[in-house]
C-alpha cells in the first residue's frame, strides 16, 4: 500500500494543482467577460442618453432633464444617472444616488477634460465617504455634453456591479467543487489502475523470481502480461532464464565433479577459452550469418530470423563463450538497416554477447562466388555424388575477389589486436587463410572444412587446385571431420605442391610455415537436465498430436530431416520406403514417413530440378499406396525451427540419415540427443562421418535400396530393450563428444601452436 501511495500522492497533488489553476483561470476569465459586457452596455446607453440630454441643455429645461434622468434610472443594474454642468454641479440626478454624487466624480471630470467617454469601476474602499448601504461596488461611465460644439457638461451613468461579484463567487464555488470531484475521481481510478496494472503484476513478478531463486519453477502462464510491463517482463524473463541456466550449469558441474566425469559444458568452455585466449577476442568468419534481418512483406517491418544451418548451430556457442566477432555475408534484404556505421551489430538480440560484422556482396558476386564456384564446383567435387562439378573462369575470379574482401574485413577487425586468433569456416574461404597470414604473420589461424575432402585424383579435377591448397596452408591448423579426410588432404598436397608432408605428425611444411592437419568430429549441444524436454509429451502423445495436425491417421512415424540436396540420398530413401511397403503390406496404413526438407540453393538449376524430382517421387509413391486418411510419405518442403523438428524426433520410431556422402551430418546426433526416452532407431549411411562414432545405429549403404528397406523393417521390429541399449550407448557418445568439446579441442590445439611458434622464434635469438 505504501508503494501505491508513493505513486498516487504525487498524482493527486499534480491533479489538484492543475485543477486549482484552471479554476482560478476560469474565475478570472468570467470576471473579465462580465466587466467587459457591462462596459459595452454602459457605452451604448450613454450614447443613447447623450442624444436626448444635449437638446434639453439648450433650453435650460432642468425639470425635463430630471424626468428624463428618473425615467432612465429604472434600467437593470443601473443605480442612477446624473447630469453635471461645466462647473461640476448636478443639474439632474436620480433620487436614489448618494448625495456624494451631487458633485461631479473624478470619472466625470476626466470625461469633461478629455472631451471623450471615460469609464471606470469604483469599489467601496475607493469611496470611504459612502455609508455601508451606499458602498456597493459600481461602475461609472461619463460622456461630455456639448452646446454649439463646446463642452458644457457631463452625463454620468452609475451601474451596480455587485451582481458580478455574486456571479464570480458562484463560478469559483462551482470550479472548486468540480476540481475536488475530478481529483477524487482521478485518485480513485489511479489507485485501481496502479494496483491492477503495476502493483499486483510487480508483486506476482517478485513472487515468481522468489520461487525461481528457491529452485521451484512456476508456469509462465502466471506471469503478468500487458503493454505497460512488456519491457520489464522481457528483462525479468531473461534474468529468470539466466538464473535457471546458471543453476542448471552449477548442478551439472557438481554432478560431473562428483562422478569424476570429463563432459564439456558451455560454462566449462567459457572458462577454458577465457584462460587460453587470455581475454583476447576470437575472430570467426563464415559465409552464413547467425542472424538475418528481412522485411515483412505485409507491413514492411523488419523481422529477425535464424537461418537453418548446422554451421550456425555448431559455432554460436563458441562466440557466446568468448565475446568475439563473427564476420559473415549480410544476405538479408533488411540487414543494412540495422547495422551501425562500421557494419556492426551486437547479437543475440535478447542478450547481446558478441559482435556480428556483415560483409556485402552484389547479386553478381554472390552468383559467381557462392552459387558458381562454391556450390556448382567444390560441393559436388567434394561429395562425389555423381553430379558433374562445373568450374568456370569467371566464377573463380569472383571466388578470389570475395575471399579477398572477407580477408580485408578480417584484417580490419583485427587491427590493434596483438597475436589475434581466427577461426575460418568451410570451403567458401579456402584462399582466405593465406591472405590473412601474409598480412598478419602473428595471427593464429585455423580453418575447419565442414564437407568431405576427396582423394587426390578426384580433387585434381579442379583447375585451381594448387591455389586452393596453398591458400589453406596459410592456416596454422586445418580441421576435418574424420581421419580419412585428413589423409586425402595430405595426399593432395603431395600431388599438387612442393611441400614437405610430415606424415608422422600430420603436418605440412611449406616454405618454413608449419600447418597441422587434424580430425575434429563436430557435434551438437547435448541437453542436460532440460525441463522443457522432461515436461514434454510422451512419444505416443506427440505422435498423435502431429498426426492430427497433418490430418493423417498413422500409428507409427518415421522421420528424415535434410536440406533438399542431391547428396542427402532423399530419392534413394523414398524408393526404399516404396520397396518396404511392397514387401511388408501389413505396415500400410500404419506407418507414415515424414520428410522435412528445407529448400536449398534454389537459384542453382541442379537444386531447383532436384526439388521437383523429390516432390514428384513422393507424389508418385503416395498415389500408389495412399488412402483417404493415410499416405506413406508426407513431404514438408519448408524451413522448420529447432523446436518443430524436435517434436518429430521425439514422436518417430526411427530416423533415416542416408547421405550419399557427408562430412559429418549433425541430424543423426540431434536425433540421438533428443531421445531422452532412450527409444527410437537411427538408420545411418556408412558414407556419413557420424557413422564412425555412432556404430550402434543401423548402418546402411544408401545406394542399396533393398538393404534400406530391410533396415526400416528391422527398426520397426526391434524390441524396446534393444532400442534402449543402442540409444544409451549412442547418447553416451554424443554427450561425451559434444559441440563444446569439439570447440575446446580445436581452439586448445590452436593456442598451443602459438606457444610452440613463440618458442621457435625465440630460439635463434638465444643462440
């Protein structure tokens, strides 16, 4: 209550003060208007009498003057009329007027002297000679009287003004009552509104924070909502989330210490990077940006979206841990609207933790560098997916140009930082390490290659293999997903360049610079003590809810999650499903396979055609088997959020990852991490890097349609006990080798290289 009064009392005082001010203004205005009205009426009456009085002065008819004065003296509010001669004596006067006015008053004297009408108000204090009865306030208006053009007298009109004071007093009373009523009404409303919209929501928010502090989660539906408290609510929500996260991290760390486990967490990564980087910022460069801004087509407002990208998912925890700078292609059509003059933006939007630096590309540059050389040349070359790579000289020029532009942006961001650390990403920037190293020899540079590296003979197809390999060797550390890709890279170096390949320690010495080549199997963030997952529906409930949303009837679901890319084996997967339903008709009208397919690189003809092929194949198989309420394949060709995909993971009996060739494929690890119920079966291609770690999946050759069909049947027939055993082992692997461990290993190796290089540089000086 005291808080409410502290808020309301200043409001009461303010309202009362404003009301009194306007009451005083209203009274003053009323008094002025009434006086002006009386003055105008006196002037009109005086001018009318002047015309009647002046002829009577010529005849010297005092009796006629007296009768005229007495007749006009009966007007409303007119106290009396007097006619004075030039000497100031009264020639005629209304009987009711005081004897004082038988001599000309000062107002009349001024009118005589000025030969003009003069008016004025007279109060009791200004006429002490009047008795109490005669001392009522009055207004006197005097006009000169003429004979033959000369002033020979004065006409004076005396009006009683007491009615003005009465009217003003009444107005003052009404204004004060109105001000009092308004103050009371506004005070009452303010008390109610402050209590409903401010005091009670704050009390509920305080109670919510108290329960969170005590470790007792409260349903978010009980939180206050409303425009007034939206900003406070957002900040309180972030604070509550941070409190919950900190508590969960502390619990995980305590449990890990108790069990002597060595699992990496976001907090452990943050502490490790802080120690290893010694408060220096980390610079990261990738083609894909973590946040994109686009214009809303309906109202042209700016919306922020998170691009669907495994690279973004894997890398953001690193930047969140070390407050670094992420340099990326600004690809959103509203990206320029939200950056500062240096093309910087602090992200994430809700809790800014690192800097996003955007680099701008024209449509022509993007078409040559990204669509052309990167994705029509290097992508099919690396994946060996039987799609012919296309290498155009003009695309190569754009690739070189954009690598230089990004390198310049990196160097600009590094300016002023001693021994900076750079982590470059993927096949889009093969030339960048050399460009940065030449300009900043003190920089420590790592590049992680997220796609496969083919054997030396295949890579030799690229007309610019020497330039690409030399560019990569500008890095101090090159990371691949698996050891076989490291082997292929060293073989390519042997065939393409003059360099010393040190196979015993997997390093390349080119012109005195050492580049280490290491496998770092990338992973995902494993959920620890996730209340969201624990409180979610069971697998069966989630499946039923999804079937209702998709308007199908099915007791079993399978799922595939991919970009619509020809390397993902989606067509082979569909044909295996067709074969499965042929061999196992009992599963018709029971099993539906949901393919979540995010359209990708649709400006490239091969990808556009492939999307049409996948859609046509799903439609062909559905037409063969579907019924009114069931179909074998649901192809959802749109982008899905992580939350939407997680629902399908938890509801499915199996997940198919049938890549024809893949660096790692994080879908397989995401599926395993999401299955807290330790159920479900992973069908995994042997050509995906994840197959080296997840050996408890059903490993398949994606080109073998019959084997794929058999693996689907085996997954559906597998007992709950076997599913649990397999899933437990895979979850243990993903939990132990999560994204934080990947980042810690890679960056730890890079920072250790810095120490080795420092020692090597100091040794000659000591000699």
